């Protein structure tokens, strides 16, 4: 019997003894899911993944934005997402399984809002931005950071929510390409608009969106005081002005760095999350 098969058998035996409320498998490998799904399980199986291949192959899956630096953080991000999607509830016992870098991991935990409060999914839930809107913008930012445009890396930025205040404290650098179009044509969740955004991302200025996902402007110059902003040295003007705008408004900022494609999320003038789009991992901010 292969090591992974032995691991699955051990996990199932443990699950039968513990009787958890849910079994959470963290994997980017379809084979690992198939091995576990063949077994007779006494609890619902949820698969957490960053892989589009796995998420399209597994019905009861959660698609993570990125991996965290360690298993505990990955589990917390997964359970926060599962709670937001009503797959688990506070107090549930979760048996969490993963295979990573030659190590088989079994992690037992109790779902607690307290332990999940610092995850990106809890952060989204506490804003006035619709989760699908936030995820749509973030996924576009990650694609830009990973792929660039026309063979070169580009930098860009998005401000989501409190759009009236953002527009009041900014001005157009170019004619607004979204002005005059119907709302449904300007929805960030409309997959047909993605390539347009990637093309416009090559221009100077930021994108401005309402909390419900309507693209209100592109190529926007932010008129904000940056003197009190304290973010790591080495980050360019784009990051500083986005941070400043989030400090005077309820908007959430997302930036893509031209050097390396790193994606950063800003709120209340601070960097709250940093993601490496190449490795799809959270970095320490």
C-alpha cells in the first residue's frame, strides 16, 4: 500500500473514533481527494484548495485565494470561508487533513469566531463590500500580478467601496472609460469585463468601484495628504496614495506592484494582507 493510501486509512480510522462534525481536506491534488472520497466517512467532506483544477473537479469545494505560511493559518482561512458559506458553524469539531512537502498532517480543531477573526474572509465579511465583488477584484489583481500584460509586469490599483468619497478626493487623468455605460456592463463580477480591466491597468491612475461592484472610473489620480501614512519603505507612490485614501474613507485598496507583482490589501491606512501571486501564498506584512 502506498504512503498516501496508508495516510488516508489512518485518517479515516481517526475520524471514526473522534466523530468530527466535518472533515476538511486541504489539497491542490485531485488524487488526494479521490483517495479520501472512496472511503466511508462519518462526516461531511469539504475540500479547500487554491487549484482551479481541483475546484472544478470537486463539487463540495472551497477555493482559497492563497495559501498561508503554515497549516494552522491555512486551516483558519479555510474554516472562515466555510463559515461564511454556512458549511460549518461555531462550535463544530473539524478534522483537518493535508499532505505537504512529504509530511502527512492531521489537525483537530474547534471552529471559533475568535480564532478566525484575523483571516481575509472575516475581514471581507466585516466590510460593506459584497464578498463576490471583493474576490472578483482580488482575483483580477492576482492575475495581473502573475501574468502582467503583453509580456511585461505592470502595476495598478483598485479602490472598492465608499466610492463617492473616493471620487470627491480624486480627479481624472484620462477620459473616464466607464462613463455612460449601463450598470450591468460595468459590473466587476461580469467575466466579460476582465480583459478590458487588464488593458486599462497599463494606464496611470486607479480603478474606483462601488461596494456592490460597479466600476465607476479608471485612470483616477488621488488628491490625498500622505504625510501621516506609515507603510514599509521601498513601496512606491501608488501604495502610499492608496493607503492614504483608505485612511480618510471606508474604501478598501488593492495594489499590484510593478516590481514582482506582489498584491497588497489596504484598510484604514494600513497594509492588512500581502499575497505573492506567483506562489499564491500570504506573506508577512
